[in-house]
C-alpha cells in the first residue's frame, strides 16, 4: 500500500497552455524508494527495497459543452533482491464531463497495470485493471433530483494458475431531496453482477438511505446505510445478507487541523474466487502547523475486518490494524519531497495469514 503511494505521486514538471488557456498539457515526474518488510503478505515473508520512477502527461480541455480530462503515465520499479518482481506499469484514463444544462454527468474510462501485495491470496500479484463508469444527474424540480451510476470493471490477473480473473457490472439509482441549502437526503437501490473465472457468479442487491452535505455544524461529508443480499451460484454457492454502509466525513477543527473519517461495509469477491464480507474504517488528521513553510503532516489509524463466506471461505476471518504517517515538504518553488511510514498487523484464524508489516518510503518530485 505504501509502495503504491510512493510511486504514484507525480507532480507537474512542465505546463503548456493553448487556445487562450482552454487547453492545457502538463508533464509530470516522480522518483521513489520504498522498503517493505513483508512483500508477499504472509507469515514468514521476506522484505525488499524498491526504486521506482513515474512519468506522466495530463491533458485538460475546458471549451464547449463537454470538458475533457486525459492522462497517460508509466511507472517502472526495480527490486533489490526479488528482481523477478520488477515491473513497468502503464496507466491511461479518459473523462468527459458535462456540467451545464438540465442533464449533467460524466463518463470515465481507465486501464492500468498494477503490481501489489494481495492480502486475500497472500502473494504479490500483477494484473491489468479496466474500468468504465457513467454518472448522471437529472433535476425533477427545485426539491428533488435523480442520480444514476453505471459501473463496469475487469481485473485480469497474470498469475492465472492461482488467481481468478474478476468482472463486475453495477447499476445504482438514487432519489435526492433538498432538505436545506446545505443538506440533501437520499434513498436508493443498487444491483451488481459479478463473475470469476473460477466459475462463481454473484448478484448483489442493496437498499440504502443517507444524507450528503453539512451533516452537523462544521461536520461535512456523506453518509449511506442500508441492507444488502448476495446470491452466489457455482460450486458451493450460497445466499448471504448483511448491513452495508459508506461514510466519508470531514471536520475542520481549526484552520490548520482537519480530521477525516471514512468507513465502508460491502460484499466483495477475492482473487481466490471467495465471497468476502469486508468492513473497513480509518480516522486520519491533516496538520499544517506553519503557514510560511507550508509543510503538511498527515497521520491515521485504521481497522479492516474480512469474513470469508461459504464452503470455499472455510471459515477464515482476518482482522487488520493499521497506522500511517506522512510528511510532505515543499523545496523552494518547483520541488517537493515526502517521507511516509505505515505499519499493519494482520491477525487471522489461518496461521499463514498472521503477519506484521512495516513500509517506509521516500519520494521526490518536481513541479510548477
């Protein structure tokens, strides 16, 4: 996780403006070095040091009815000991955004190659990940409006002898009520279809209610709670029901200290073709103690609970505690540096999945 943060922090190295500023092209670069004490996310795993370089180009167009955002990047990483895990990962994304008129929304496409530790499979996995999403918003009147989200994803694993490719399509519709000028209430329904190359198909249905905006004085964000059902077909299939939630809250304690809380509970399918009831929560703080130096310190604690369901889940349950800290420091005008540390402890009723993990990274970037 920290490795990903170290290699995915590009900053603008150059900026080109065309058509009176309506078209902008930025070039980015970032260098990072990371130490991971448990590379393969299992008991007894060795650690390694990685050096990485990320180059990226971003394009933004703000003209006409639809704006365009596009980016292309490539990250190359080299391991000190496990050179067989060296990778060069490209990433491409494209977004069309309509913000004017009665019907508004955005359409996004992305594709990237990822290299990361997989806690469910207890190994270092390489995969291609493709996504597309269509978000729409339509006002009914001054008080009510509708939103919809059509979402598709495909993860193609390179280790097909032990991991199973996953695909998912979801459709969600919400009705919003403008309760006050700062707070909207909502209710909605989501259906999601999933498929794994191992032969399992899933269908999830969820009914939720929530609110977004100013929930309390100085407390902003979104809150969604509900109940969901999963029907799983294939070898050892079953039916499961559980609460579902998604929270994202921000509290500016002072001008220089901000607290953020995020939590979610949802069904997912692991790369091992097992349904998982996953719960996660994180409390973080962002501190800007000095307005002149402009450095930023962030820290957080988190908790994850993963309950593996059905016959294939074999009763496995994991509990993970996490701590992270990051210091970002601007260097003169065009350069910045950051130092990060993360500790995680995974406890499980499967001995192979009991481990601790330290990750430390240093990142240097140039920017305008």
